[in-house]
C-alpha cells in the first residue's frame, strides 16, 4: 500500500502534461482519435487568439514535455519502487527526489507554450496542479518517505483493515453525491461541502491508526484546485484548503 502511495505521488502527479486529449506518443498521434484532438486544439488556438499561429508552439511544448519525461529513468524507478522497504528508503528517496523535482520543473517550463491553445479554465487548473507538485514531492520525500513507510507497520496495517468498511463508505458516499463524476467548474455549494466531509470522513478513520498525515495527499491537490472553482465563492462553506494548510516542506 505504501508503494502505491509513493507511485501516485511520484508518477501520477509528475506526469501531468496538460493537454486534454492531446497526443503523447507517435503512435497515438497517428490514430484518428488523436487527429481529431489535434484539430480541436487547433480550433481552440483560433478561438483564443484569432489564428492558429500558436499551434506549432503548442506542439513544440508537447515535444519538450515528452523530452522531459524521456530523460527520467522510469524503468529503474518502477523497479526500485517494487523493492522499496524501510531498508532501501535511505537510498531511494535521496536518489529520486532531486530527479523528480527536476522533471517537474522541466514540465512546468513547457506549460506556458501550451497556454494559447488551451481553454482558460483548463489551463488554470493544470497550472495550479503542476505548481502543487513540489509540495507533494516534499511530502513524499520528508524524512526519506516516513509518511508512507508508516504503512509498512503491521499494527497500522491491522488498524486500517479494521476500518476498511468505514473507509469504503466514505468513498461510496462521495461517489454517490457526485454521480461518479466531478465537474470542477460546476461545483455547487453542497458539493463543495461534500468534498470537505469526505476529507474529514477519511481522516476520522485514519486518526486511530496514527495515519492522519496521509490526508495531506488529498489536501495538496485540493488546496491548489478549489480556489479556482465555484467553491471559492461560497464563503459560508468551509474549504479543504482552510481546514488544513499543512507544512509539508518543514523538517
């Protein structure tokens, strides 16, 4: 379970190349679906700027992002995650944390070139997510991954197992209230409240297991996204980012 968490932070967050449906490989660019996506992106360029002059810049930025990803040794990274343990953490995190930070910085640098061809709201969300990744990396790397290696502790694992039903109910309630889909730009006041309730529900199940710090994995992207959604307009609704501005970067 801890390895999955590390993977989500190091891989899932770091591979944010922001282009809704845009091609990320030569194979996909040859597909009909990708060709349609490219045409959609070209049309978005025209809608945003009045011409498709920025489309080549967009494609160059995608290529730059791909080069960023190609420079990261994902094969060895995944292999090392599989063997990650309390014994290997002292070498794993000092080795990969600087590399992940460089990868994020590289991808972030390619984002501006994509902006003219992306929907404004999509760009803002994507930019906020990418800018939140350093906090996620800091969280994962703090004390050589201490927050996730806690999950290797047998007593904590047993505690989680005892609360599995309640944790599932937290997820199921959120899924039901959102009809299995979250439309960030159409969030209602009740839905914003549900996001907070979900966080507290998860935290209540993790607190007895001394794992409440794991909630930070949820807080970081939510803290970045929610101020850009209608939730920011509901001043009477408690927000996730107001509930817990965690200091993940502190030692």
